[in-house]
C-alpha cells in the first residue's frame, strides 16, 4: 500500500490521525470505499465528541484522547497535516512498516477513480502569499472559461474536489509545508514556490528540512517550475527537483524580465516565458493597476499566478480579466479607512516576520502596530530593513519585548509605545496611541509579525478588532 495505486479498499484497516477539517472528510471517504476506519484524536473536547458521534453513526470507530497508540492491525495511516512527524504514533508506524499519508496524498491517489479524467493540479506553496496567489490563479483560470476551484490549504477539501460531482478542467491547489511532507506521490502539472523564510521550524526541525518539504512541490512537474528571482532559495529547489523531461524553470521578478521570466516593465506585467522567440519578444498581460492592492509583494503574487496560468495555456487576455475580477480576502493589507489624512491598513494576516516585512515595504511612512506570539522568531532583520519607514511603533501581545529590543538595537530614534496588557481591549488603546503618533500622509499599519492566539481567537478576529477601533476614531 505504500507506493502503488490502491484499487481495492474493501476491508483495509486504515487509521485516520486527527479529526477536524481534513480528518472527518478522510474518514468518511475511506469508510465509503469499504475500508475499516479507526480515527484517533489527541483531544476529547465538546467539538471532538460531536464529530466522533457523527462518524460513529456511519460505522467508523473513533478513539478520543489517545492519538499516540497505533491501533492493532493498521495497514495505513492517513494523517491530518499538522500532526508532527515525531509523534509516537508515527514512530510506531515506522517500526511496523505502516505507511503514512496525508489527506493530500489520499486525494492525489483517488483522483480519476470514478472513470472521469483527472483534473491537473497547478500547485502553490511558500512561506507567505499562498492563499492570495491561488485565489488569483483561480480567477484567471475562470476568466479563461475553465472549470476550476481554489482548494487545499485554503480551507476547501481536496478530497471533496477530487471526488465531488463537479467535473473540473484544472485545480488551483494551495499546499502547506505540512501537507507536502505527507504527500510523497504528488506530481503537479506545474508548481510555484513563492518565497522561503524561517517558519514552523519547531515542526520541521530545521530550515533545511522545511525547505526540503516545500521543494517537494516541484517533484515530477510536467510543464513549469515557477520560482522567485528575488529569492534564490526557490531557484535552488528547482535545480534539485526531479522533473519530467521538458519541464522548464520559469522565474518571476518585480524588475525587467529576462528570457523564461515574467516581470514588470513601465507599469505593465509582461511574459517572456510563454511566447515565441522569448529571447526577443514579450507579451503584455496586465497593468500594475489591475492588481489590488498594488503592493510589491502582491504584484509578485500576481506574476506567480500568471506564470502558472500561462503554463496551462491561458491567453493573455484572461490574465488581465482574472486579475481585475479578483477581490482579496479580508485582513490582507486591506485599507480600512482614512482619518484626518492618515490611512489605516489591516494586514493581520502578516503572522510572521517575512509577511510583515513585505507589508511594511508597501508604505513610506508608517506607525506600526505589532506583536503577539513570536513562534520562536527573531526581529532584528525585520526592524533593520524597515527602520527608515517607521514614524512610530505601538507594541501589543505576549512577546512584544522581543520586538522592543530589536527596535532599541536598530531604530533607537523611533518612538515606541509598549502596551503592558494582553486583553482584547488592548487593540482599542493601540489604535488610539497610533493615531497620536501619526501625521497626515502616514499609514497606521497592523502587521503584527506574530500569531494572534495570545489575545485573539485568530488573525481574523484581531483584524476585526483593529477595524472596530478605527471606526471609532471618526465618531
């Protein structure tokens, strides 16, 4: 069961590790295929019990509060992507010779099972920008008249997409490093790694292991491996990948593109990769103003999406139309309001230093609201690179001292307000302090560079609290 395509699931003993958005659909699907399914879950809370009752009604065995013991007779484990590889369950599986797949691996192996032609996957990963790029890509593909969906780590089950009633022409697939770790058989039509920066190192164990898992997205690509010219680590992953004969390396850049690249010339997104005689010719795709918001990192996202779409044969007109039709999700460098000549921008999704640096680079004069859970990050490089843009800083959250110390080292002249509170009401005070520091023409930017769970349920709620506080300024 470890390497080949499984054609008969009847009677197979499969353990699903973890409930939630991936485990419940996986258990349902495997049970429907005739497997004997046992779900193991670390937690035993009210939500887990409700999900367990739903599955048990179908005939699935669920074991709550013990996710570490390998059920007797297990022939395969299908795991939720976030479960760490060093869990005792997986060590026991390794000792017993039991393969471990993620839900993405399961979806990949089940595609086309009902006799329909399997839709190719255009896959995207990276430390930041994945969701936006995949949504842009889906918008471009739809503008070309293709039946598609944005699926995967974006919150839409790949299993549902692969096994559902909708016949897709192509899928725009967001994949996290966790998902890629557990998906050894995945072979995309084309794939992109947008960027690489330290993240989730507690899970992967090292930056090298994290990068290697990201690089799995290129394995077996058929048409194009899309990389970021400004991030040489992404190109290194292309060089290391084992791809099909004829697959090309295609770069994207915010500068003038060379042959086999997409880039920007005089405010125009242009393609020098998927054109005849790319040594001399370029195809105009869209204007920078067609990208909303036109921040540098978002233009890079648009270029990566365009490269994948062009690799699939999408015409230039569809790239422009798709980018114009695209509306970004909330809390991603979203303009909230202008108050007394100061812009207030919510980028609560900037939950790590790499994302925050991209956000800070989009504005000239900033009052920065930052802080939260650092997840082991350091902030010296972020502060040093952004110091000249900072009018002032307001710090919130449990690990704000780490940012304050970096500011003292690299931007000692920038005024800092350190709010010694971690309750949710701190955001209202933070916005009021930011207003006091700002001058007309400035941007008050929520780009925390940290996770939100010390103060908020998630980054969405943090962004909503910021917008609510800003709305009170005009009262």
